[in-house]
C-alpha cells in the first residue's frame, strides 16, 4: 500500500463513526460511502443497485459495517477503486479493484461483486481482524503504465507546386495520455510523372516525430499535432526518345507539418483513423526536365492518411 493510500484508509478508519447520513447510502444494512472524487470510472448509482442485489440474504457481521470507496489519484484516466471495510470503526478488510479491462457498462456489477465478497468475508470470525502485517505491493504495480498503440496507414502525399503525387504507407507507434500524444513513425512512398521527353520516377523514405494535444469523447478521439520528418528522396529519369539523356539522383529532405486526426474504436483493441497534414518542405529535392525544375518534393505539401490502429 502506498503512503497516500494508507493515509486515505486511516482517515476512513478514524472517521467512520462520524460519517453523516447525507454522505452514505444504506444497502442491506451496510453503509456505503461514495468516493469523494467527483470523477468516477463507473456509475455510482448503478453500483449501489448491483450491490443491493449481491448482498440480499447475506449473513450480517455483528456491529455497524461501513464500506468506503476511494479513486486514487482523482483523475479522468483512473480506473482502479480502493475499497475499505470497517466494522464498528475497526478495520476489517481492504482491496484494490482494477476496472481497466472491463467494459464501462459492466463495471458497476464487477465492483459490486468484489465489494460483496469482501463484506461477506468480514462476517467470518477468522477474518474479523486484518492480518498483523501485509507486504506492500511492488512500486511498479501501484503505477499503471501509460497506454500506447501501433498503427498502419495508407498515404497520399501531394506537392502542388511540383504537380507531384506519391502513394505509400506509414507505420507508427505512440504513447497516449489523457490530454496529449507523442508518436514516432516510418514511411515510404513512390510515384511517377510523365512528360513529352519521358517520365520521372520518384521514391521517398523517411521517419519523423509528432506531438500534440488530444480530446476523447466516448469512442471518438480528436487529436492535433506538430509533425517533423526527415526523408531520403530518389529520383530517376526514363528517356522517351533515343536523343534524350536520362539521369537520376538522391538527396535529403526535411518537412514541418501540422496534423489533425480523428479515430473511432470499432472493437475492444482496434480503431479506424484518418488524418490530414499540411505544411512546408524545408529542404526539398527536385527533378530537372529540359533545363527546368519539374517533378519533385518541395514547396507546400499535403499528406492524407487512412488506416487501422491497435
């Protein structure tokens, strides 16, 4: 138990006899003190209804039983509930109930089952008192890992000033918190542009970083990000007539773009996503056709993406 959690439980222990009627709900003879945190990972009224069903006909422990619920830390991403049981202001049991792997609509009954089991156990004489000493959980178990994911997207990159269009794909990995996102990606794209003298084939390979805020509502997530990317461009000319000389080359490119993305969860671990990026090529690479700049990667750029995230 962390020092903060132990403090919460001790305060509940010392103040159990002074909890006013307006702060508790009586369920089958058990007083339930709802979380002080206004942000709960489940519907408290639905939990109380489910607990009333689970405690119906139970063998009651002698004395007044109080159930206290705590959301630690008080944050929208917290999905663990700390349950404490006291009988006549004496500690009788406690448990952490993790709800992160349970659907939102099923969480009230899952928590009610855990609380009912703990209340029934406190009624047994052998378990009327807590063990003299309990080994604290490892520090790593008390701090959940930040959620993240991977995604694969199909890309369309446009360079209007060079009349160039590239098709390709992108693989990305991200760390997603409640209010921001940090991502790393690798991508590849290719395209062709035809001229009277022949055609120009273009290829681009690159990687980049993105970071920005995100907002979630139900199954939908809207994100904005600043994107920086470095790439290696290869351009090869193909002559269309015997007297035309074809050449090729490669070079480094750099781009800065802004992104707006929208995703929606379709099943438990998968989501569909779409995004658009707009910006500028800070370092470009172009082809030269008949002495003039032609197809290439330079100037303003737009990137459209559609894919699947896990």
